């Protein structure tokens, strides 16, 4: 773990703008690995839901009704 601790110490010593830049690069490197295909999957899901709505397969529920149901399920939240 000494190497990681050295990197952390050096990173924290950087100026704020460089720490932010480093943090963004680190987060991006994780997102790229963990979210491969997520964007495409969401696009497909959105299209599916829109098509179901347009075909009449499903009907919309007014937001106030949705919120009322949620309050019944989880009061106080």
C-alpha cells in the first residue's frame, strides 16, 4: 500500500485545479470500464417505453397520482 499512499500524498499536494483535473481523469477511467453499453441500453429502453405508450399498450399516470402512491408506500420520505 505504500505506493498508493505516496500517490495520495502527492496528489493532495497538487494545486486545486490540478487535483480536480486528476480526479476527473480517475473517475472517467472507472466510468469507461463499468458503463460499457449503458448509454445504448438506456436509449433502447427509452425507445421501447415511448413505443409502448404510442401504441396504447401502456397509459401514462399523472405525476400527482404517482407521488400520492409513493407517500402511501413510504410515508414520511
